């Protein structure tokens, strides 16, 4: 069996979201699906993901606070 450590890193503060999917999958498309699932899970906890930009929930909240205060 193959295990792959996938880290999703915030572009602002370098915070990481980690997943270690069980890898009985042999096709590259299956790994793409795992990455999409990881991004979806991160979005559900408040991460902002747009194209290749990944911003953690803490940075998202700080950005919102700055906008409201400005």
C-alpha cells in the first residue's frame, strides 16, 4: 500500500491543513479526487480556496476584520 501525505498550505501565514489518505488507488485521477476532497474539507472549516490561492480560516477572519475596521 502507498500512503501520501498531502499538505494544504496557507499562502499568507503558512499554516497547514494535513491529510493522509489511504492509498490503495493506482490512478492519478484518484489522487486528484483526494486533493479536491481535502480542499472541500478545508473550505468547510473556513478556508478560502480560489484557483491556486489557499487562505486559512484565521487569515480569512483577520482579513474580514480589517475590511470592517477600515
